[in-house]
């Protein structure tokens, strides 16, 4: 039997010796490793499961449905063709690429594949900026008496914070008037807050770029309130959230 140069036996890490006839090595008398098995083995990996759960979609299942019958090492041209056909946002494209690459890495570690074709796929630049604002919808009905007079989300939030967590009101004002992500707000340090120029600097935002956020009078007042509470005016801005104040 003539074995082609690119053979399933190479996928299994087996080499045929050149003799007068090409023959299948004895160790190769086993089931061809296909991508569906790579997908199955990766199901127990915690990182793969976290990515799939965060995406809210069955990434592994879709990849398995599309490439399950392929040999473990999928031709990169087929991967590129399939990825180019999908009408995905850049973030979704990158999650699928990362998940696929991780699955191949696990296969390589377990001697089920020798290369990672997903590494040849290019990542797309993500720009997930969105305008978020309160009071888009009417709040749900409530049985809490002191909240009934308030007819919108913002007024209810203010009422709850003032009633139960008054020391956290500056945090709410900062979130509302700067639009920072939670990770940016609660990771902010005083050296990146310029109270004179009324400017916040985020050195590396989610999309990798430096971002400058101007402060209006309300956000500035909230930062001044927090600055007055800070022991030395340096370090993390929202120490109170971690029980330090």
C-alpha cells in the first residue's frame, strides 16, 4: 500500500520506513485521530469551559460540527475559509480562534497532534465601545415603600445607596459621569487622576489603547470627596471598596 507524503500516520506521530514497498507500520493499526476527538478531550479543560461559558455559546460544539470528520490537523486553508464566511464581530472571531488554538495545544501536549493550524489565523482588532446610560426602561414594580415615589432607575439607585451605603455615593457618581468600566474604575490609582486638569488617564483600555476621560463638575466633586478621605492621596482611589477605609 502506497502511503502519501501527508498521511494520517504522520498525524499519529508514526513514520514509515522506506523499503522496497511502502507499508503501514504495525503501530498504525489503530483509529485515525479526528478533530472530534480533539474536541472531546478538550471538554475537561477548565480554560476551554470558562471561555465557552463566558461566550454563552457552544463553541466546541460548533467547531466539532464543522470539522469533526477532519483529521486532527485541519488544513489552515479550510480554517481560513470557514472563518471568513462567518458574520462575526471581532470579539467573537477572536474567541473562536483562541478556543480552537487552545484545543490544538492540548492535543499536542497529549501527543494527538503535532502542529497547531489555528496559530496561523489572524486576530482581529476589537473595539467594543458602547454608549451606556440609565433610564432607558421604566423600572420594575417594587414593594419597597420608600422606592415607590421614584419613577426611574437613577433615582431609585440613588435612594438605595443613600439609605444603605451612603459612603459609596462618590463611586456611583464616578461610574455614572465617566463611563469607566468596573475594572478601570476599581483599578484606578491617584497618579492617573489629574484634579487640576480635570482628566483621568487609562493607560491601557480593553482594546489596548490609552484613553483620556474628562471630568465634569459632578465627577470632579466625587473625586475631591474621595481624595479628602485618602490617607496620603496616593495609591488606589477606591480603597473603601476593599475595606481599607
